[in-house]
């Protein structure tokens, strides 16, 4: 039984691979590494430039949209643009009404003779 196991036991042979032109020297490996690092830096610079350009365009679009919405709300608040969906936030008419009433009350309190002196 042991003899049978030993006969069928897989054995490997160590083979020495001769050096051929498919291998690189240390100088060649260093040159390849330097080239790869230079290419990686170029790719990194190009991708960062593209990212910065895209981020600038997106920021411009968001800023313009926010500014447009702010101006729209301000003009609706002042009553220059009509209400949207029957939601009236116009405060200018209310302010004018209150100031007009207050000013007219103050004018009524002052005698007209004092105004012409």
C-alpha cells in the first residue's frame, strides 16, 4: 500500500530557466518606472484641469440659477411681477397703505395755520 502511494505521488522537477532577451536590466526597469510616473503625472494634470473646468461651469450654472430665483422673489415681493399661482407675497402695497394712513393722521393733527407760517 505504501509502495503504491509512493509510486503515484506527484513529483516536480526544478528546471532552471535560462536568461534570454525577455528580461530587463535594472537600468531598463528604472527607465520604465520613470516613464510610467511621468505619464501618470501628465494624466493627473489633464484630469484635474478637466475637473476644474467642469466644476467652474457647474458653479456658474448654480450661481446664475440662485441669483435668478432671488431676483424673481424680490420682484414678486415688491409687486413688480404678478403673483404666481394666486400666492401674493406683495408687501409694498401694505406698507404704502400703513404709511399713507399714518401720514394723513399726522397731517390732520397739525393746524393748517402752522404750516403756512
